[in-house]
């Protein structure tokens, strides 16, 4: 997962951390750590 992928998914809106993690193939913790780093 890179920042561009995450930002594209976040920009689309309406996704939970669980849904983002599933779509990007990472854990929910990884999603939130990356978001905190942005």
C-alpha cells in the first residue's frame, strides 16, 4: 500500500477502516498508522 492508493480510497469516501484494509490487503492498524503519518 502506498499513500496514493490510500488517498484515492479515502477520497472516494464511505469506506470503513476494515473495508480499506480488505481492499488494500493490509491490517486496519496499518491503515490507521499510515493515515496518522499523512
